[in-house]
């Protein structure tokens, strides 16, 4: 059963399993065109879904090139987030696992969705703290726009035009039991209700209202 983020519903499917596979093959082909020798090429996935994507890309590149397996690592950016104090009092950390040196290496940083760019900024900062790579490139399955930082992906599976309050959900076999990408929007009952202003109706004149409006004094009837 697919679990949606609270308050969201599916608007439309962006990729099915076959489309995800074809997209990763195309991205692997582009990577191989830019790195024909594969010398010093490594892959680092941003937890959580960037990790299985990095493993698949590395495997597909190696298969296309007929080479030995390429190094793959995992990056946990939790402590490098600029919103760390807002996400949780005790954030859950899965740990960074990069069992190779990135000094002088070509690093392909992999994530599922590129949005504001703040996740990638945190990942770049952590990578630089871990070593001095020769070059860092960015590969993402989906680019949904709305950048807040000057960050651009080198390899993009699919570019999607989204509203800022929408959500792109990526499901992967390794973590979710299926490969699928969907665009979500807020469910009607989750959207804030805006009370419409009532149009003022005709006001009934109160006793003596016409006299107050014109400023005239009415004469008392003669007895």
C-alpha cells in the first residue's frame, strides 16, 4: 500500500516502473559520454532515496562500459541542514557511509528530487568536509523547480513544472516495494478555508434615519 504524505492526494502519475528504468539508462548513458574512461569516478547518494538511485546509476554505467563495479557511498546530511532546529528535537540519523577516499575523485552526487537546492547545499558542505574531490556533479531523477539557491543539476531524469505547494513523491523498489513517481497536490479538506466576504445588503432606515442623513429637522405636527 502506497502511503501518501499527510494532507496530499495524487494528481497524476509522472513515471511508472518502466519509465524509471528507461530514465536511469539514459542518465547512465549521458554520464558515460562525459566520463568515457571512468577513471576516478564515484557515486554518492543522499539518504534516503538518493542511495538506491546512486547504486542503480553506478551499476548501469558499469554495465554499459563493461567495467568493474564503481564505488558507491551514502551521505546523511541531517546535521548540515539549515533547518535542523525546526525539523525535530532529536532528529533520526542513518549515518554517512563512504568507504573510499573522495580526495581527487570525481563525485556524482545523486538525489531523487531537486527542489529549493537546500538539500544539495548541505550535501556539498558535508562532502567538502570529508575531502577534496576533483569535481562534484549532480544527478537527480526529478527537477521540480522553485530554486532558492544557485544550484543546477548536471544530469536530470525529468523536469516537471509544479506549484510550490505541490509534492513530488518518488517510490523505489528498495525502500517502497515499487518504482513510481507521482505529482501530489493538497486534498480539498487539507486546504485552508478562505471565508468569502459577504456583500452588504440594503440597510433598512431606522426611525428618523432620513432626517439624520439629510441633516434636516422635522417639524412637529401642529395640534
